[in-house]
C-alpha cells in the first residue's frame, strides 16, 4: 500500500489536493466525486417509478383506499381518478412491450368542483402514492406565445425541475393544471383584440396534451434567450386539469330546461337539485362555458366533485391523518400543552366557514382565528386546555 498515491487513479500526493486513507488504500477527491456521481445516477433512476410490472402496480381499489386516508368524501371522483391513473401506468408498461399488437392511447382527466372541495389535494395525494414526478401549474399565469406572461412550455419546465432534469423520469410524470376555467374563451363573438390569456392558451396547450415532442426551456420563461432547449416527449405524461367553473350549474340547468323563472315553485327545490346537478355534467356544458372543442377532445374523462356538506366538513376537520385539528394539537404539544376541542366548538368552526363559502381551505383560517389569543399567550397557559364555545370568539 503506497501512502503517496491514490489507490484508484494512481495520482501522486502532490498532484491532488486531498488524499483520504482507508483500511487498505487511499482515495483522492477526484475519485470521490466520480464515485458520488455514479451512485447518484444509479439511485436516481429507480427513485421515480410506479412499478416495473403490472402485478406490482397498485390496483384501483388500493389507490382509492390510500386516497380515503387523506381525502374525505368525493367517492365518485376518487373512483374515476384511481381507474384513470391505474390504466395510464398500465398503458406505459404495455407500450414498453416490443411484441404489442395494439397501441393504447392515454386519457387525460378534467375535474370540476367548487373551491376547496379537494381537487388539488386529490392530485397531490395520488402522485405521492405512485412515486412519480408531480407538479402543479396555475393556468392563470399562462399567455399565448409572444405576449407578457409565461408560455405553455413552462409547464414542462416545472416538471423537469421536480425530476432533477432527468428527461426519462419527467416523461412518466403527472401535471396538474389548476384553475383551467380561467382560460375559458371570453365570448363567442369575434373580437378585434386577441384573447391571449384565454383561447390563445387553450390552442397552445393542444400539442402538449396530445403527445408530441416539445422544446422546453430548462430555466423557463423568456428571460434566458440563449439557453439550450431540452426535448421532452409528452406522450406518456398524464395531465389532470381542475377548475371551479363558476356558473357551470346554470349552464347545465339551461340545457336540461330546469331553470326557474320569476317566483316559480321550482325555486324551492333548488337546494336539493344543487348538489345533484353536477352529476349531469358533460363536455357540452364545458364547451358552452368557454373551453374549445379541440381541448375537450384531449380530456376524455370528465369528473365532478360534490359540494361539501356540514357533515363532510366536520369529518375533514378531524378525521384525516393530517387534519387541521391534529395539526394544531401537535403545535401546542411542542409547547408542552395538551389541547382538546369540544363537539360544539367544532360545529361552530364548520358553520362559520360554510357561511363564508370558502370550502375546506377556509377551515384553517377559522381555526387560526379562534386560537389566536391562546397562541399569543402560550407561555401563560395551563398544561391542559379545553377549547369550547365559551372561551373563544368568532
């Protein structure tokens, strides 16, 4: 064993900056860097993969069972999403087979539901279980190429970032396009001005959704005109779009001739019809809303999310693994304080949030508000604290 040279590359001690001794040899900093790069590459390739064979792939029932732990209610949406994701990754494994006789096309998904009903949470949770690159993109920042804003290709820039710029990983990922309803066509009437943030963006999305090779700027945007483009094939990327589609219920009612006029007695039944009207949703309604037919054709699966009831909101507040109540209990526990909430105060939190119409997201704000004084004087509180209607203010 020569103590004056690297046992791997043979460089002399005076040719390197660092020579680390081991049990049976020495290694220089250059060999350490190379070894680290090899390890990182080999580990990285297996870190993002839903399964290697169809038998290993999580079945729709298993995917839905996992979603049930984090998302309360929305059984129809969870069922459709589980089937779609399972079929998508089954398709990838099938298409990798060289002896295949049939080429299976992908089915992108569009989810319609009010704000705070769980669209984003569903997509996030499903990506977590499948262990694939996942990114959320806000459609409101996108504009047609050449105008102020971001090009549609920036969607894939974010997916590449998540996948550590590994194109192979990114090409098997999931992209969630949030607020898709905000890029709806502004009106059916032709206008002198271009609809650059509406119909223009929808047309720009077509090639991405269909499955084509797209030139993606790795740093995103137009601030780096000299950057080299990365080619990404979108054929195996699953696109899930979500939006509140405010006003879609009126469009469905108009199509079904269920709109009440004046003081019709039918108005009294609106509350009952309200929660069921989205069941009748189809692509025709989304077209009337302002999505172009070419875009809708690339989203074969249309699913809806139910309106959140008081009972569902109460379950969201307490039941999931990372429920809001559990989070605040843990927050106080870090200060050595054990807190508990009475049924009455939980009901009041839900009622207050429902009145504001903010959906499940509003529960956190309401809980923060009632616990504000307790969190401020946390150093003076007793070790056990019960939160009741009498000691909080809304």
